[in-house]
């Protein structure tokens, strides 16, 4: 079966010829037996299918083009992109949404490197994904002899991924796939690299031999039960707190434990604070949401329970404003995370479902000592702050600011809570996160732990393909530029995605040296007059250009209802937005402590 697009094994040309010759023979000799043959690429597609992979994101070329066709023939969806980085962002988002590894397939050398950016980002964010890349023949790479796209990909990948494997023989492909799958999802999930050399992809095997290699592993995601004494310590600490808080991270979203987080919060009455991509695990308007009282929690809580959240820079690494006397309980799957920044008084190591179940059961045997004034204080503070915040979104300023535009978007998105929100930018990220409430888990995808730019279009595709749901992206104009060409992928696959480009003409804003063509533009200047909607037109999307909040609200309402690819150019004022958004303090300024 050396033809490419085959869905099942058929006799090779040689075998067919042999059978015909046999049939024509008058002496009745049995036809010689030529076994059906397949390649390593067939073994790869079958191994992926066997383990339950239904989608591959990628970009074809030598040496993986046929592998993609064969995978398609096996019923695996192949979502082809214009840039590997975006295919990788899609695979990572697929992993976040489903809890199963998203798969990225890349060509050798630069295709591999472009994709590796996303695999590294997935590793940092604990998204399960596997990057499978074809690579060139080993021998000339190892001898530095200069071969086609010769790059020692395995060793380039190793420092930035959770695990990396190379397969040199077609017989080893199923083992490579199983190992990559287990590494991506077991313990703390992450990005895994699987290198398959060109000779292994092209190697010919008998079909029966290839099929016999396939294996369905047992217990791919076993429970990891926490130690009873750890649970006991955590339960007692939480129960004895006067001012406790529960801090929920995107690990809880990935672990799909919204039911248990709800039980824990409502059973104890302890206020909770969601990290950005944990928004919606419980609705942002839940009576115990402390989303508007972050500083109070940091400064005053005496016990904080971290549920699938890390005390990294996004939480001042546990220092700064945090109560120095406060105690931390941390529920995590990774023992190495504990004490990474600040002393953890009660670590609970296990998968979140097992740990939360044990803690909830343990709470039956203790009495909560929480001060009721703590909760009412947070609720009163939240009420005042929320009302004040809403005032910011009221003015229908034209040209629009981020706030006036978001006032319009908020109405549409909150009327469509099942739409997944993808969000990146600087001010566009910060202000959107603060303005748009989420009501369902895993409905917000953003630039996350590294605060990177360039995850937009890929994440839109991954979210839409993995869930079948509608997606709205709110993108800064600079952020959109990193992945804009892959808006065409949204169009080719006819996905229900609306992309809103908040155009303030620059990185942070458009008030740098203007584009008057007499001087070079400032490093931060883009183009306030750019018509991003025209880019959508080029690929057949429904497009809008809006200059007022009312126009934006009407366009977004129509776009979401259409369930078709749509692009909205949201014209902002050039002076809307400040440098570096909310994290300007991270810029290297003398005499300022930037040790986050
Ligand atoms: P956030 O940015 O929302 O704080 P992080 O990505 O920093 O979230 O932290 C997520 C944490 O969740 C990581 O430390 C990771 O090890 C942990 N985690 C991920 N999946 C699970 C799981 N199934 N069970 C327990 N912990 C998990
Ligand atoms: Mg901008």
C-alpha cells in the first residue's frame, strides 16, 4: 500500500501484477503471495487513531505531506494552517479544552522551530500537547555534513519541552506515540516533542506486521490519590482560619473539577478568587466571588488555599502585598511546585479531583471557624467596586476607548455565555479580562502564564474545532498582527469565529511618531488607519468596520448569531491605552524593584 491517500491496506502494484499473472496461468499454480505493504506514515496515523487522537493541526511539506493525507484517510481531521506557530497554539488550546493532548504536526527545520514556540508555551502553561515533527536523515546531521533541512531537532527541543523522544525505526512509532501521550497528560501536563526521522516515516512494513505493532495502553490517566495525612493537615488549616480564601487556577479548569470547586466553596462559604483562565469555573457573579477584592485577599487572608494555581509572578510570587503571617495550602499534582516561591504550610499532592474529594469529605469532621464579617466585608467591597467599575464602561466615547468598546462587547458576550472568549494584547487583554464576566468553565483562553503575544488565531481554531462552539476573539491590533494570516484558516474551515481587532494604531497605543511617511514610525507605531476588515474580505469572511459602541454592539450581535467567520475592525482612538497595560512596572526602570 505505497499509494498515499489510502484508507485501508490494498495489494501493492507488485502483488496485483502477481495475482493477474497467476490467474492467466493455465497450469493452475497458486499465485505467489505478496503481502500488503504500508509505510511508517501509515503506522503513525494508525497509532494516533488507536490512542484516540481525532484531530491533527499542522502545516505540510517534506517529509510529512503524505502522513497528513494518510491520517485524513484514517478519519483523523487534519486542520492545515499558514504558520506552524498557530497550528501549535491550536493544538495547545485543544489540549486545554479537552484534557487530551492536542497534536501538532510540522516539517523539519524551521517548520519544527516555528511550532516549537507553541510547544514551549504549552509546557509553561501545563497544556497537554504533542508536537510530531518529521526530521531529516540522521547520519549527515550528526556529522555536520549539510543535508536538506538538517537540524538536530531533538536536542533543540529538549530544554523547552516536558519530554522529547526520537523514533528511528517504523517499528518504534507506536511506542513513541504512547510514550508521548502519557508524558503529555500524566503528572503536570505539558508539551511533548516526538521526532520521527524521514527514513522511519518512509520505511516499508508488511501490513499485518504494522497492525500487530499497535497498542492501546491501559489506564492512560490514572488517579493520583493524595496522602491522608496531607489532606487532614489541609482540612484543619482551612477550618481553623478566620479569614480564608480559595484561589482557583487554570489547573482546576483543565482538571474539569468545577463541580467540586462549587461544592467546596458553597459548603465552606469561603470566598474564592479565580485566576484569568479559571474565570467561569464558578460564575464571576457568584455571591462568594472575590474577583474584585484581590488586594484584600492578598493583604488580609490568614489562610489561602491554592487550587491548581501557581504562586508565580502573576501572584507576586507570594510576596509583596501578601500577608506575611498568612498560611498557604496548595493542591497540585506536581510535588516540585511546592515551596517554589514561598513556604507552603499544607501541600496536598494529587490530582485535583482526588484531592478535592478527600478534602470535601474531611470537612464533615471539622467546624469552620471563619469570621462572618470577613465574607460580608468582601461582599460589600465587591459591590462598591463593581458599581464603580461599571461606570467606566458606560460612556459611549467616540472615537472609542478600550472601555467604551468593551461596554458594547460586554452586553453581547454576557448575552451569549456559551461563546468561548479568546483574548490577547496589552491594554486589550487587561481591560477585557477585567470587564467581561465569565459564567462557564474553559470559556476563556488568553496569553496566560508567559503573557505572550501571538496565540490568537490558533487558539480560536483550536477552541472552535475541539468544542464545536462559537468563539469571539478580542485582539489588540499589534497582537492580531502576529497571527492575522491564520484568520484565513478560520475561513477555510468555515468556523464560527468572530475576530474583533481593537485598532488604536500601535503597540500599547498609536501616539508614537506618526505614519506621516517623512520619518520612520516610532517602534510602537502601527497604523491607526489600517482597515483590518479588508483582510477578512480577502478570505470571504463577513466583515464590519465600526466606529461607535452602538455600531460595535450591533455588528458583534449579528456576527455571533451568524456562526460564520467574521472580522470586525473596531476603530479606537490612537491615544487609548497606556504603555505595557497593567504591567508597565516590569519595564527596566532604574531604582524600581522588578523582582517578580
Ligand atoms: P494559573 O495561571 O491559573 O494560576 P497555573 O498554570 O499557574 O494556573 O497553575 C496550574 C497548576 O495546576 C500547575 O501547578 C499544575 O501542576 C496544576 N495542575 C494541572 N492539572 C492538574 C490536575 N489534574 N491536578 C492537580 N493539579 C493540576
Ligand atoms: Mg494596539
